[in-house]
């Protein structure tokens, strides 16, 4: 779902529980509380009671940090598995066999503060979707114009009535009281059963605008009823990429130099110390978090901006350049991305279903009771 910057928030988003990192800041900021927290967690993880944590004993902590960051389970997605490795490397500095309590506390503090900063920048709102907002939408004045607009976006000529209704649900968002039906679990547990509840309909018939409106409303009423019986928890976040993060980084020369130098350490060089321009994309991905940019592949509209900038600057021709030239190019790419985003900010909104109860999704990050 995309929400234009400044668009009025609907009821569901207003009534959500906001996770903005303040609880984490409170926990880490109170030394006595945080020390007790670390003592308890360290004891919990230190299975052999030797006062140190082995890599094996650290694994549950790493898994919990991953869960708290919203990553898929370790081993299920290669794209996120490297993040788990990086978290583990933070603890073991890449080579240590074991970690002391002091090291565990320091690294945990850094990771938690990083998470808190991320949540402060892009708060996550936890919503309980129980069918009320959906019913309000389908009986309200905006239902017909919004659904006709959605119908005009759906290519319904080749599809059945069922196909058109499913595609329409995918275009609804939490603002209209609908959990993301692009999630197969939502489709299987709410949308498909709603079709079965409206028995006796010919879902394979061709679609007219009028039929679509009438039949969509019936199915949506059934979905709202299912949501009433089994509310869905959704984590909702909104983010606008307007170039301000890039501007901040480019205006701080000391910080920029530090980040560029650290990035170049990980880029392969030939014997004469030159670097291939094909690594500019990788380097940009490393610099990204410091410039308020998402990882490559995370936001389609952002990938297009980056791709256009690379083409415009011939940054993807694979030529070999000296270190200074590589840094200069990377800085120019950042400046160009900043100008594109200032002129045409990208607003994104993400919604993901929370399948586990929040209290138990990350035991590591729950203060001891």
C-alpha cells in the first residue's frame, strides 16, 4: 500500500500501539535495570554455567534479535541469513570462540540502540484488525468511488468475477480495515472462506462494473465477519524517502569520509590498487543505512531511481578506477539520488501479519519478570 505524505490517517492506524524504540531506549538507558536484564539473559543462555557464552549458546540470542528486527527465520531466506551472521560476528568479533558477560552487554547495547534508532526513524504501529473498520468502509460514502477506481485498475476482461474480487482485496489496505491479502495466510483464512460463505454465486461469470460492486460488498461483509471472530494483528510502518538522510550525510564531511573509507576496505582491489566500477552498487548498499536509504531490492521505486542514476552517470560500465575516483563517483551517485528524491519523494507503507503473540516473539528482548 502506498500512502501519500501528509494523507489523513484512518482510524485503524490512529488506534494502533506504536513501537518507536522508546521502550528499548528506556531499558538500555537505565544502567541498573539493563545490567540486571543482561545478568538474567546471560544466565539463561549460559547452559554449561562456565561464565562465558559459546557460539552455540549465542545462537538463540541471535535468532531472537533477528525476530525482533522482523527477519525471516534463519535458514529460510539467503538474503537475510547474512544479517544473522553479522549479528553473531558482532558478538564474537568474527573469530572468538566465546564471549564474556561484559562483551555480551556491550554488543547487545549497541544492537538494541541501533534497533531503537531505526524504530524512532520509522515507527511500527501494531494494529488489531477486527472487521469493524472494514464494515465501516463498505457501508460508508467512500466505498463506491474507491472501489470503482480500483475496478478501473484491474484488468478484468480476461478474468472471472472471483479473480477481480481477489485482486481488489489486494489493493485494499489497513486504512480500509483489511489485513494484507497478498499474505497467503490471509487469503486462505479470510478471503477464500468468504467466497464459500456466499454460497450459490456464479463466481466464474464475466464481470461488469455493477456486478463487481454488489458482489464485492457481499464477500467483504463475510471477510469482516471472519475478522470479528478471529482478529488479525498487523505490523504497519510508513516511510518517506525524500533525500534528507543523504543530505545530512553529505553535509558532514568527517562522517562521510569515515564511512567511505570503511566501505572501501571491503571492496576487492587489483594489484595496482584500482577498483572495478561494478562494485559501486555493493558499496552504495553498504553506505545506504547511513544515508537513510533502503537495501537494494527492498523498495521497487527506490531501485528504479538508483538504476536511472547509475545509467545517467555510466556508473555500471565495469571500468577500473583509482580509490579516490571510486569515492568521488560514490559521492556523486549519492548527490544525484538526493536530488531525485527531493524532487519526487517516495512514500511507502508496509503491512505484515504478526503470526506469533507479540509477548513471546522475542524472549531475549522481553525484560525479565
